[in-house]
């Protein structure tokens, strides 16, 4: 990996037009559904990051022919629902929670045994939330005390399930839906809260019948996915860093082109606008089933707010950068109902509160959230704990700090935004890779 540490220095303003990498969630799903579809699928705008490449390699290991004419295009020669072959190695999902959870659902229905593992961070993440419903469907799945590695015995006789989601989670929902494509009878998922719906939209894109009504999703095993063409929009989770940068750096005016604005993902826009951000959606349109827009953001003074609980699942991946916005806002910002942040690539509540405190901001953590008092960000050192979103968030903070911010353990930025530093510096930010002299 190219990035180890970053040094982000203060700047006066940022201007320009940028694009951000393809949506990570959609890129993962395009590989999964393209692989089990009948016929060929062409994906443009694929995120060439390590998380999505872990999913791509998993299917290559299961006999799917996948071409890469360039970094952003993928051609998948689908093998149909029952055409996957037993991999000759343990499947390494790297740092990707999406890969391991969605693959577990799909592999629970296959005729062959598999094992899923990952890096040090992934091996700490909870998996009972998927192994429990899969077990209720009849899957034979063993975790390591509720965490990876996951061992799945092939040939299990699955049955459809009527499952009430205990909490909003697109990964858990998608895991069950993928198993449901193979399970006799109906698989019915009842959502108690809103979570991102890319899997449901992707099923439609691949011509697979899915019933959506009143927070209930229903699939059965009677159909096949059909190869198609997919244009992946820019990832709003990556755009979020520059939405906040444009909001907090005085004199800024920038446009982020071709960003997915799926309503289950736009919590970041609503939260920032409630804080006083000047964000406009331009040229609204659709890429297949997914809504897309160009986002213009201009500097505006932010104010602290209490973040409504119903917005938390719609912005769960964006909270590290939201914490930076809160640190620059006038007054206090409070978020609760976000315990999920404790179980991401790192304990994101702990990492952000520790980092902000190191930089002179008053911040208090709760089990399920934090209270951040806006102030002046000083320079200093923070540890991203190997979490790509923590690393990029503090890199944005460096633009408005009194002195530079040295961010350690930034290698995993490559999982979601390999060109982050280049993109930021195109806007006249001042971020550089540095060697660790500790």
C-alpha cells in the first residue's frame, strides 16, 4: 500500500470541480450479482479500491471470468446461480465487512464448503448478526466466537425465512436476501429502520423479481439474474469529505460531479444543511435505478445541532467527517443512537473523540455517540487506527487547523479512495505522504 502516514497543512480556500471514486456499495454488488447472472455484465465506474477488489478476486477464485479493460471498467461473464465452483483457497476479504457479510449469505447456499477470513481489523468485527438468521434458514455456519473466520458447510438445505431486522443494517439485509435467492419458499425481511437499499435496486437492475412494500422486502428462489450494463455513480461517502471541506474552509466553492444521491444515503446532506451548510444539488438524473446529481458546496458558517436519530442510519459511514464539521461549528453537536460506529473498521467514536481531544477540541464519548463542542482545531498528531475514514477525516481537519496535523496508519485509505491525496490537492489542499520517523 502506498500511503502510510499523512501530513495535512492549513490552506486559505479551495476551489474547483472534482469527481470521486465509484460507489463502494454498488461496486461490490455489481460483482456479486454479475457473477451469478446468466450472461455478461459490463460495469462502468467500478471502484478500483482494495475492498471491492477483494470481492472481485473471491469470484475469480470461484471460477468466474472477469475482465478489466481499465481500472474503472469490469466485464463479468456470469455463471448463473448454480455455476460457482469451490475455491481452492480460503477467501480473504481483507478489510471489507461488506465482502465477508454478503459473501456469507451467498455461500451458505452453495454445494461446496468455504471459509472466509480477513485482516486484523476484520477479524474483530461482529458476525453473529449474520450467522444467526442464516442458521435459522438452515445454513451450517461456524464463527470464531462470533467473529471471523467464518466456516460454511456446503450442501445445506435452506428454507425461506420471515425475519424482523433487530437494527438497520444493509449488510445483514443483503446477506439474507442473497441466501433467499436459493431458499425454497419466500424470504421476507421486515425492516424496523431505514438502511441503504442498493441490493433491492440491484435485483431490479438484474431483472430479478423483488417485492417492496411498507418496509417489507420479499424474494424467492424461482428466478435468475440476467446480465446487464451498470454505470456506478460517485460514492457519496467519499464526496462527504469534500462537502465538509467546502463548508468549513473560508472562501471555498467547489463542485463534486456525478454523485449518487440515493435517499437511503443522503443523511450527510440533511445533517450538514441542518448545520447551515450551503449545498445545492445540480443536474439531477438517474443512472439505471440510482439517482445521481452534481453537488455544489460553498463555505458557510456551521452551527451545532442535535442530530435526529432517524438520520443516523442514513449517514452511518459519514460520521467521522461529520465530527470534523461539528468541531468547526459554533456551539455543541450531539449524536446518539450510533453504537454501530463502535463496530466499524475501528471504534470510530473512540478514535474520533481521542483525535479531536488531542487537537484541542472538547469532545465526550457515549456508548452510542458523542458530544462535540465547536472550537479551534490545533495542530498535532492523531492515530487513524488503520481506518480509512478516520484518516481522511483528520486530513480534512488539517486544512483548517492552526498548524499541520500528522495522521498515522493511513494505508487503508486505499480500500475506498486510492486517489484521495491527489484529488484533495487538485483543490489546492496541502496533504502529503510522509515517512514514519518514530
